[in-house]
C-alpha cells in the first residue's frame, strides 16, 4: 500500500442524515477568516472536496465536515461543510454531527451535564450546547446565525408547474422555501426521487435568474437549496431540503428550520419564545426556538436555537494511491440523479 494522502473520519448521522467529520489529515486552509477559507475551496482549489465527496470514495448520501483551526479566539474549531456541489458555510445537522464527534471521541473534554462547543463558521460563530450523560451526547442545541427573508412571495415561471411562489431566505445559507402542494406532491418517502429532481430543477432556474447576495459577506452569496415545506396537523412543519445533483436531506435540516422561523416571523405567525417542530421526510424531528429579534444589513432577522441528536456509527480512514485513475472522483446519474 502506498498512499500519498490519508484522512481520518468519524462518521455520524443526525436523524438519518450522514455527516462524516474529518478529524485528521487536514492541517488548515489558506485564509484569515472562515469566509476566506470557504472562498478558497469554492473559487481556488476544490480538490479536497472532490476527492472526498464523489465516487469511489463516497456516495450521494451525506456530507463531509471539515474542521480547521479557528480564526477567532472565542471558537473551539473552524467548520466548513463539503458537499458534491460545493463547500457550504453552515449546516445544522452537520454542526450537530461535528459537536457529537468532538465530544464522544475526546477531542474536546466532555463535561456532564452540559458542554459548550463554539464553531467558527463563515456565517458567524455558532454556540452549541451539548446535553451529555454517561459519556453520550443526548442532544445538541445550536445558536444559529441570524435568519432573514430577502424576498417574500417571489415567483419563478416554469414549464412543468406554471408560476411557482417561493420565499428567498437566509438561515446560514440561502434557501428558496416552496410550498410543496404547488408541484402536486407531498413530502413522503415514496416521492423522494420526484422531490429531489424537482427541487434541483427549481433551484437551478431560480439561481440563473435571480441575484442572491448576502448584505455583509460575499462568500455567502448564491442559492444553496430549495426546501419544500408543508404544515402538519399538529402544528409542525414537514420539510424536505433538496441537494444537488439530486437527493433529499434525511434530516429536518437545521439551516432550513432556521430560515422557516424568519418567514413565520415576517408573516406574524411567531414571536420570541415560540417553538416549532420541523419533521423530515423520514419522520426525524428538530426543535427550533425563536429567541429574539436582530438585524442583518437592511433585513429584520430572527435569532433561533435548533436542537437534535446524532449517533456515531463508524470510524474510517480514506487513502489516495498515486496510481488511482480517479484522483478527484466521479459521479454517474444512475445513483446520483439530477444533473450528475
């Protein structure tokens, strides 16, 4: 065996969504801030992302979580999410996976009943409180980046569904939040393929016709995902975030849950102190608490806490042989779907 590169991961799932936390093999990335590091991956050198996120070393489900030295003394670690389309600033489920991996493997000392972990992200500092018992992380609660509505009830014309309304929101990354009944679908496991392909198609169409700019941080510009939503009889929100090139989030989606509160606040449906449950396509749940008002540039914003639970299921080493013909991997549409 002759590997020119070796990386270690702690593989975690959050309500079914995989987050493989890279715990060894990457020292740091160029950049003075996490926004700089994110931009370096997306604009200068994305070879590590392609190596990890595509076949034969990975598959369509899940993400990799890259931990780097923090760029601010208040934080424990830097945090970037690597996915098949690009690197992203923030993800609630992946942040919960990172905190669980850090504490349950002893990279940061676990203190019962609660341990605080601060993540340095391109979207700002994320304070996580882990509820711990008997060396297990029972729940992770994240103080999310402020969320805001950039466009309310915007519309996009489509050939398949006519005019589709959406709310353009920021919850750590930018979302187009779409009521799923406009497409004649429901958020159910048997519709996963139709939801995935429809969401990616909508995302690409909106991104091609709409300037999506963050008011303070250019590295956060651009539409990341379409999230489908519907109201449940018990007051919960059924969610389905769709990810390029063509799959659905297994978790209720933390950044999307964060964005949903901003919409409900703008509609007068939530006030500080209110709590809402987000429920995924496979029934997992996150709890989101609206804790206060804020501003981001010209936008009224909400400050929210999102909580859920994760489970470590394996630890792995990933190596790269210099003679491997797939140095940066590949994707095929038979398993990846969408436009792979």
